[in-house]
C-alpha cells in the first residue's frame, strides 16, 4: 500500500531539461545560507572519531542528516535540508563520515555505503544526552543507503525517539549502481568520484605506511575494480561482490519497522531498476516509495523557489499524518 503513485514533484526549472543537468547544476550553482554549525567530536568503539556539526536552537526534536559519497556536512544539499528544518522548529545534526570532515581519521577504516555502525554510534550518543523527544533521519545517496541499512539491521535496537526517516536518490543495490556508473554516459560522475577517492586513499597510505599499495590507483576506471582492490579489503569484505551483497540496503529493507520514505527519481542517471523496490513497497506497511518522473540524482530543484523539493518533502513526511 505505501507505494506513492503520484509524486508531488512536478515543477523543475525549464533550463534543467535533462537528468544530468538536474544532477549537476544545483550542486555547482545553488547557494544556501545557514546558521553556523557548532562542531562536536565523539569517540568510536575502535578508538577513532566522528565529527558532528550541530545547529541547536533548544528544540526538543532533531533531524540527523547523512551526506553522500565524498560529501560532508558542508555540501549544498545538506545545508539546504539543515536550513529548512532549522527554520521550522528542529535542531539539526549533520554528521560526517570518517575522513570526510576535513581531517583523516586515525584508523585503517574509512567509510562506505554500509557503515551503519557509525550512524548507530551517532544516534546512541544523541539519545544518551536525553534532550530530544523526537528524532528523524534523512540522507542523500550514500547517506540514504547508510540510513536504510541502519533501520533494517538495527531494527531491534532502534531507540523509541527515532520516529521516521526520509531518504533520497539511494543506490539500494550497490552492484547494480556500480554497473550503471560504468556505462559511457555516466563517465563524468564515475571519474569525479574515483578521482576524489583516490586522493583520499593516497593520503591514507601516507598516514599508515604499509596499509596498502596505492600504486596505479589513478588508473582505475570502474568502481568494481576500485572496490575489489581497496574498499573490500580495508573493511573486512572478501571482494567487491561480497561488499555489494553485504552492504546493499535492499537486503535490509524488509526488516524496517518505522515509517520511512524512499524517493528515487525515475530519471536518476546512477540508479538501475534494482534500486526501485516497488514490490516491497506494495506489501510493506512502513516502507513508502515515491518515484517522481524527474529529479535526477540528488537534484529536485523547484521552479520559482529557493527551497529544494527534497527539503520540502522531507519536512512534510515527518510533520504530517502518514499518507493513506
């Protein structure tokens, strides 16, 4: 029943007439002003750290925002979501995955699409403070993947304060998304991500000599090769296939038992059909799926509005009665 067949996203700007423009232009040209973050550093169980960026206005409800691949709390889409919630009576926590806050983390671990344990650490830290009666989660792309995996994997441990979640442009099937990014039309995104990841991994190799051999990392052209050589061994997976199987959100969706909305645009250039779990949404009582015709990947710009539709939709879903 929770398959939302008529999306409210319909008014993209006329000049964003392709999914690639919808994806690229907002990230480059959109400007968002927010109240300044206050940073908090917390420790992890493996003697590392996570950097949390807060907007606190003494509210009793909190939104926790998870960023995308090679993103951070400073990305425009994160700040846009933070601004809308902060302006509507919510405190904001935008957390940074390991080595994404502007400083390399100490240990061999870095981050990937399945680091639900780090999100669990963040949420446990917030709940322990006892300030918030209501907590909602939102995430973009990789951050959405982490959020969905957390909600399914930790479903028996989720604090009662965690109320609802909304995620956007999520590669629910990591192997399928990696193959989609290998297509010729997606070379821009693939090369951009791999270049940034290579730079960060070369810095990690200098930080911990002998951890891995970075030779040839700049020559890698596809995610499967990158994940086979680096992501999998650094994080305890056998190979890329094992990583994709164990970390993909699709595996954990059936166990989600709080209301969650997944929004994946039908024209998202990075998502194959396997990232649109229609059958699950049709029979799952808590998992809502919305598939706008347009929107691109983490796009969703609105004609004539400074507020992104994703921000508006997230606030709407967590503030109103659930759709029938």
